C-alpha cells in the first residue's frame, strides 16, 4: 500500500471515529434531555464537544510526533499546552457552577464508546476470496 493510500485510510478512520464520538455524545445528550433536564443535556453536549476536540487535537499531535518530522519538539510542547488548557478549562467549568458537573463528565466519557464504535465502523472489510472450483 502506498503512503498516500495509507494517509487517506488514516484520515478516513479519523473522520469516522470523530463522528462516532460526536454521535455518542448526541445520543447521550438526547437521552439526558428526556430523562433528566435541558441543563444536564447541555452539559453532556459540552462534554461531548470537548471530547471530540480533544481527540482531534491529540490525533494531530500524535501524527506529527510519530511522522518523523523535525517538529517533534514543537508538537511535544503543544501536547503540554493542550493538557493544560483541557484541565484548566474543565476546572473553570466546574468552578463556575454554570454547568452540571456530572453531565459534563458523562459527555467527556463519550470518548470511550465513540472510539470503540468508530473503530468497528472504520475497520476494513475482509478481502473476498474467489469461489473455489
């Protein structure tokens, strides 16, 4: 497989997994809207949006660091600042009291089922063998 084809397959997998995470977050938020209330559902949606953004940024950083480019130090520093921004932002959301903490945590946790579902959906189909004679 050529490197361009592998890059294209990687981009496709990344898109499928990101959409799966977003889909899980939307599903959880919809469930929260009907089972709890709108404020809780909003917190789940915000947590899901943070999970998708975190996944995409982490994927970009991982690709840059493992790609053998000479900018690994830059992306290592970017990773540090990403973690600091993520933790600082979540801390500020918790401290503000304007968003439901448990809803936000449920939204952030959509990362796990989203990755599993996306991995299953993005896995390549088994090659078809010609019928034996």
